C-alpha cells in the first residue's frame, strides 16, 4: 500500500496538479489585488457617495441606517447591494483574467513554422516535409 501511494504521489499528474493549485493561488492573489487596488478605486470615485453594501430591504417592522445595524437587531433583510457588489466583482475579475490570459498567450505564441510550396500541387506544407500531404508526391531532401 505504501509503495502504491509513493508511486501515486510522485507521478507527474499529482505533481502537476499540486503545481497548478499553487500557481492558481498566487495568480488569484494578483488578480484580486489588481481588481481591488487598481481598478476599483476609479470606479468608486465615479460612484462617489453610493454604498452598494448598505442597499437592502427590511422584511417586517423597523428602519435601519446600515446593514450592520439591521443584522445586529436580528432583522430579516434582502441584501441586493451585496449581490450587486458580488456581480460587479465577478465581472471585473473575469475581465482581468481574460485580458491577462490574452496577453500571456500573445507573449508565449510559438514561432511560426517555416513552410515551402509543393513543387507538384503548389500547396503550402511544412519545410521539413519530405512528402506532400495533399498530392502525396515525394519532395526529396
């Protein structure tokens, strides 16, 4: 049993998964910081004076200035402002991840494969090909 566990733990898949989780956690911290510390302040400046976190509806009797006061009093509330914050945060994080992945893909784009034309059918083929995949002609060295 110990031998099987050792093989599983050392296999590439388990190690790759562990590395992926660690990199994912670090990437999450970067994206969250970018959204919270760089993108959200200008958005907050645009909506100055609007506090979505304190937008709620109280079911039953009572009127409360803040969500914290309503929660402390034990009131039942519909917290639509927190939902707006969650949706906004999701959209911003998704957009930032999209942009970062797009930039990373552009940076690590593989070099273009050299190509040549088949002398028989004029089809473009990889430069290292010795036979044309279209007309199956032998191309030589």
